[in-house]
C-alpha cells in the first residue's frame, strides 16, 4: 500500500477516536480493470478477527467455494447496496482475492478504501475522496455520520454495562481476596464479574481489558507480556537468559528484575531501542554477549493494540480484615486506542520498562511469567488519548 497522506491519516484518526475498527485496501488501475483485488495480510486478519471470513479454511474456486457478503458503499449522501466476493482462484496457488461489485464508479486507482464490518454488513468508505471532518462533525445526517454514531454507541453500551456491574460490586464495600498473592486483586474482580479464569491473550470483558491495581501503591501498570522473537535473537530461550544472568535466592535460581533503556540494572542489562531498523533489543554490558534478545516493534505495536484497544484501569483500596486482604473498588480510568508511535518514545525515556520473571523450579523446568512490559503509574496519558474517569463510590 502506498504511504497515506496527512489528510487521509487525519480522516482515519476520526474513525479511531470514535471506536471504529477498520482495515484498508488500495485498488490499483489493473485491479479496477480486472475487477480483482488481492486480499492483503491486513485485510485477511481483519476479516478473520471480525468473524467475517477465514481464507485459511477456504477451498479454491470462486464459483465452488467463493463467499459473498452483503456490502454498502458509503457516499456523501447515500448508500450503494452491493456485495463483496471473497475467494481463492484455482490459479496462482489460490492467492486470496476480494472484489466489491459496483466499486468502479466510486473509486479511482490508488484511492485508499476503508472496510468496516458492522452487524454482518461490510461498509466501504473512500478515505481519499470523502471529507470525513464535515460529514462526521457537521450538521445534518449522512450515512457515514450515522454509521460512526451507531458503532460508537454500541461500544459505549458495553462500557456502560461493565461500569454498572463495577458499581454494584463497589456497593458491597470491602470484599475478601481469593488468595494471598499480588494477583489476588485481578482474580477476585474477575470472579465477581463472572469471568472464567484462563490464560487467553484476548481482552477480559466483551472486548474490554481489565487492569485492577492497589491504589495505595505506586507500582507500574502492566501493559502486556510478549516473548522475544527468538529467530532474530542471539539467545534462543528463557533458560539461556536465566543461565547467563540468574542468581540464587534461597532454594531458587531466578531472574526477577526490571530492565530500562535509561540505566543498566544490577545484572548489567539495558534496553536498546533501534527505531531505524524497527527492533527493540535487550543488551548485556558483557562484550561477549551484547544484544542477546530482540522484539520487532511491529510485533510490540500489534500486541499493544490487541490488548488495549479499550481498557478499564480499576483502582482499589485495600484493608486487612482477620489477616485476609480485602478490596474496595473505587475508581475507573477508561482508555481507548493507544497511540502506538508513542510506545517507542516511552521505551527510550524509561517510562515503559520490561520485567523478567524467570525461575527454574524444583523439577528443573524453567518458567517465564513475562517478559512484562510495564508503564509508570501516572503515565497513561502519554500513551493513550484523553481518558474518562469514573467514580464507583
């Protein structure tokens, strides 16, 4: 896809600010002539994540295995009803294809089109041609404004529902924790909300991630966990990291430490952001080791967006009652759509850091609970657009 213009980026930002998820496609001159467009990786991922279509499960042949989806092309003042064909041809290894019927009159070669899935209908919006600002913010109704408002309303509906449940929990006052551990607050809240405890990487409540924390502490907030890209790293496992930098603690051999881009820690470790080649490295002061693990910034950005598309950061007071920690949930900070370009800067400034939690257990097995990427407690406004604050009590 060609680089987006400043105007196109501004228009897409308007969609993002209104909780509209989308993917982009660029019809070339050849694509318009032949009525064929390649379903690029980002398009395939979007359609799969939206439960619209999975090309990986599709057989070859447009006539035998092709799928049609109800589609509407959004113009300034009207909608064009049409269909979109999703298929893999018999030729050329069955490369995934997509075509929006009736598209040609409404798109020029190399226009940027947004594809938006909503209520089992695909909406096609010409980002290059339509004036999003006047349509979405202006007076009067139009198809784009109505779609954005409806999607935003549905998004707020889930948030309002969750907020109501949290307020009901807060009315109980101090509730006992389920276990004696740092993770007790999260486990307790999820149980109270009826959320099954699992190891899924997906957000916790109908697309909203829950991050609860003890408000009396000044601990950093966990953003996400992400293992290194071992194929791009000198070291190939957490065990190798532990063997080189671990230490004895009682009966355990572990590496529990924080790594920053600002200063080296006691193990001689430091983060090294290389934005020009789009990689974050972890570096050892030992000349024989140097950069030993790597993460592509693309992977980190995708993980951040996946985990924190929408998040409730829930603060609680704590109190010991009969030697059991109790929680009073009292406040929520509601964030949406992190600004991924800020992530790299915050790494470089030491505001986002990395925690290793590696341990070799009695059976000799190495367990890594991270690496965890964490942000300083009062720095959410540096990573997210303006948030909403809600009192629960």
